[in-house]
């Protein structure tokens, strides 16, 4: 099954629009794990495998931020083992690697070999600024999800993304048009839209195919608004998902850390579902 279809199927079968971010930070991980006399790599893997086990029933996908693995000497192997663990222990849940790559020719070939060949990722996040050379090789990977940065939730993103074109539209609208009408020929694209910059989602939704998932960024620690979600739902009341990393992995709770993570996951899933019921 295509990764995009897997995400949509999980939304329906598990009644969830939540994606769990896997961003390991040793400074914030439970002291009982950090204090173990094992390698940092083993600490991270144990923490994330336990996190996956308690969150799996409540998510439609995982998104692993590659930078947090790259700071570990053996980070590549940790990420590879984690993806393999999810595929084996919780089949049907896709793993997107957030690496925001965007290069040309043989460099893209190397990225594809590493991310989809070695790591066995189900999807990746890409920066389309270098155009077709970045995205066209990825359109051919029809079974994989290609998550394309369109409008991001960081405060300074507008100095690039909001630049007005000759037709008066901002640059990000042109990128969205490319995602939908130029690069989606194998229906494996997913646009990233921000929940923090006041976009008119009711106007944007008709521009996006009903069967194309949307990643709504910035909800949670970045202060995004849940209410944007309801205007991005497709005809089946799904089609948009929200990633949360810090609010799930490092919740403020007096509970044991695995219980706290599970409770945070369930709470966020229910909050998202409450928003879509108000449509």
C-alpha cells in the first residue's frame, strides 16, 4: 500500500489525525534512562521504542527528526533500528524522516539511497527551493510519501515564503500549485501548511485534492491553533494530520514517563478529534 494511503487508512481505522514526532533529546529524557550504564545510542533507542509502544494505537504516522539522531556517533544505526522496530512491531504505521533535503543530480541519488534504501523510511520531508531537480526524482517513488515544505510555522519564514510574485500571489502559493499540479503525478505528495500564521484554510482547501494528505505544522509547542484543522478536512472528515514532538515526548506530569507519554498522546488525539467534530 502507498504510504499516503497508509496514513489515510490509519486516520480512519484508528480515528486519529495525530502524528508523533520522534525527536530524542538526552537532556530531557527520563533520568532513570539517562543514568543507565549503557551507550547514549542505546538510551535513545530504548526511550523511543518504549514511546512507540505506548503511542502506536493513537497515531496515523511517526515523524523522526534526523538532526537529533545525527548528533549521536551511531545515530544512523539508531534511526535504522527504530524504523525497523516500528515496521516489525507496529506494521501499517508509516515513518517519515524529517531531513528537509533539497539538492540536485547525484546528491539526490545519494539521499534517496540512504533514506529509502538504507534507513527504509516510508516518507521524507523536502525543501523544494531548487525546483524540479529536487522533487521530480522523488515523484517516481510512488509508494513513498514526499512531504514538501510550502508554508512553514517559523516566525521568519515569511521573508522568503511571502514574497509577492508578478501575479500578486505569495511565493508559497506558487509552491503549493507545483506540489498539486506539477509534482503529484504519482499521488505521493504531502504539502506542509502552517497553523501559526493566520492562513485562510477555507480558501486553501479547495486548491488541494481530496485524497492528498496535508501536514498542519506548528500545533503544540509552537503555539499553533487547532481550529485551523477543521477547514482542512476532506470529504471523509480526515485528510489532515498534526505532528507533535515535545508535547508528547516530554510532558509535564508526575506520572511515570511511559504513562505520561501515553496520556499526552491520547489527550492530543482527543483534542484534535474534538476540533473536527465541530465542523
